[in-house]
C-alpha cells in the first residue's frame, strides 16, 4: 500500500529532475556561446577592448604588403625615416609644446596647433639629426620621435613593373573591392593603379597595421600613467601578403643606372638562361610613385607605359626566326650563296646601298642583309614562317605571375596577307613583338631549341614567411632541333665577332646576339635593338635592349648591351 505522502515525494522528485534537465537544455547554448567567445573569438574581443581603451598612431604611411625581389629585398623603396609623433590629449601645455616644436622645426606655432587639433598623428615634416636630438632633449609628454615605415621613401626600382597607387574613385569601386577581397575598404584608402600594385591589390591590402604606438586611456579619455606608451613593431597582419618577384635587386639597379646614362626612351629585359626568370626589367622614361600627379601635369601618359611588355616591330632580330626555320627545313647551310644588289635589289633594298654582291648565308646573317632574308621568307612561305614564329612564342604575351593585358594588335596571321611576306621576313610590316618575347626567343636558341616560358613572380607569402601561392615555371616545349639551335648560336657569335654587332662584344666573357633597326613611320631615326647573351660558353644571361629614336641596333643598342653585361656578370662566369 503506497502512502499519499510517498506519492507526492516521487512526483516532487520527478519535477525536480525535469526542471534540472530543462535548465541544462537552456544552459547548453549559453555555455556554447561562452566557449565560442573565449576560444574562437577571444582574441578578436580582446583586440576590440584594447582599441576602445587606447589611442594609437599607425607607424606605416600605407599599411600594405611589400613587393620584393628574389632575395626578399624591397623594390618599392621602403624606408624608415624619423618622424614626430604627437598625442595632443597627453600634452601638459599644448600651446607651449607647439611653440617649442615650431622653434625646432622652423614652422609657425599656428601651423602646429592645427595639426594638434586633428588628434593623435604624425607630423608631416622631414627631420635632420640635430632636430631629432633637440626634440628628444625637450622631453615633452605626448611628443616623441619614431621611425615610420614609408612605402616610397627611396627611389623604387622597376617602377613600371611595381606600379603606383591611386585613390579610390567612387563608392561603387570601394564596394566592389570590399566584396571581391573580403577586406574592408574606405574612400580615403590608396589602392593599386598600375603594375603589380594593381594586379595584386586584393593580396597586398592590409587588414591591420604591423607597426604602431599606443597610449592607454580610461573611460573618460584620460591618460593612464601606469600603462604608459607602448611601441609595437613586431605585429603580424594575417591579411596582407607580399609579392616575391624573380627580379634581382642588384642586377636591376645596375641596369637602371646604365639606362639613366644612355637610354632616354626604351626598355631593357634581363633573363636567367636556365629558368626563364626575368631578373631585371626597366623602362624609360621613368617616374617616382610619389610624384605621379606632377608627372601627369607636365608629361603624357607615355611615361607610365611598361615598354618591356609593349609591342614594337622587331626589325632584323626577327631574322633569327627566319634563319632557324630555313636551317631546320634544310633550305640553306652556312655556305649557301645569295646575291645582294643593295638599294637596287628587286625584292627589298638593303641597308648597304651598294650591295653585298655575292654573299654566303652565314655572312648574310652576320651583316644582316635584307634581300637574303626576304628571299628566304618567300622560300619558306607564309604558313611555315607563321608556324615557326608561333613556336618561338611570338604570339604569346603571357608572363607567369605578371598578368599584363594582352595587346590584340599582335596577329601573326597578317604575315600571310597580300604583300606582307617580304617585309615580315625582315621584322617589319605587320610583325610586332615585345622585348620580353624577343628575350624568350633568344633564350630558346641557347637552350638547345627548347622554349622556356618567361616568369616574373615567384610566390605570394605572409610576413611570417608562410607561402600562400607559388607560381611554378611553365611547361617548356621543343621548337627546333638541338643541331639547328647550335647552328644559329654560331651565327649569333659571328654577328658580334665580324658583323654589325661588334659593339656588343663583351671582351671578358665573349658574347653573341643580333641587332635590329626597325623603321618608324614618319621618323628619320629607328627603334634600335640588340638581343644577345653572355658568356658564349655556359651562358648566364640573355639581355634585350630597345632604344627608341636610335641610329641603328649596332650603333645605339649594342653598346648598352655590352655595358650591362660587363656590370652584371660575376668574375667566375668564365670557366
């Protein structure tokens, strides 16, 4: 017999158990949320709390990933000049502080007061060492001198490759950038407007500063004496990435120094023979990324053209392809004889107005005889010439890691159109190539007839060294036989030893290559080319030089090639 009291106790116990489980069910989401806050988002909320109770000044003029050479050296000209950092709310006497700084800096007090009114920040004045000493000796609370990372502090290298920054032009662009990258953009942000700065905008964009100084404050904004001012220079931004190029900073610097002396308009490309990596690429005229607006006011947009990837008629350098095709097809050998009648030749006039007369194929190549190559072009026919040009990459403008827009004016099929074959055979008419393409073509000869795609970017990496993306070398393919490639190499050596390219002779190492003098409509002067390699034994670099408004390839471009090779080849290049 169950007593009524016992029944009530059992029911009470059941209600307590049910209540416990009900509370447990309700409490599980709360626990899960607390765990999520503590473990998954703890650092984020801690960061927000830190932001709310501190005043900060970012010690980077443009928080952004860098563009580096193959040895991880900056190409953007990044430097660390000393700057005055001010926390106006910490100043004991703002007027007196402004007067003291104005006296040291050589500016008026009112100007300093205006800067103070903008809040914590960096004063926009360059400092001499004596001024740095005086400001530090003044020991004003809220005023300090600190190194500030400036992106374009020194003269950048490879500026046409690196590019420059510009402001966001519209609300729509800002929203698109935010949507595409998943990062937050504001209308006053600077973004890539050209070159690698533009092509890798999403990767370079920072999500937080890596260098800053903080002053801690209470809820009322008053300075917390015990917390002090903290300098943070070793933070890692998880969002920004750095672009690592294949460029060698030392080689690039030497190339640009020589161009500044000898090339007003044109381009130079230097390629590693073994890998197809571009180790230097420069254009002239040049610009400084900090002075873009000033350049646009005084000069045309021509200054900003990357001539290394721009299309030009290659002139007689294209004869390398014609020669390779003719040898590969068995149409000629070194001793095959031709007749050149100079300016009176029935096919096309030669640069040698009196003519070369009876001339062998090897001599015709060394002397760059136009009638001989016009005749060879006709023997090959348009279809075969187009095929060989394609094999050498003359219709492929792609550079690995450097997504330059394709210029559709390059159309090898035009060679087959009426009356174009003769001019095309000497690199005139519709034939157009970029200096990078010419360099890659020349590198194919050196590599036993194997085409190696050009590469300019090696990888994307984070500040901590983590590699995010590797740009692997492209697939190579056979263009001509090893035997034909060796024959063309011997012809290229003749050009420098006994032909029109004697001024490209690199005495210390030996060199080989081909000149080009492309006529430009309406101009007396030509686009002067020289593309070649050195040393002749175990080549290390291919160098292509383009000089606009030159005399000839042999007179204008060849000496530049020689000087560059002498500067960039190390003493142990010769076995």
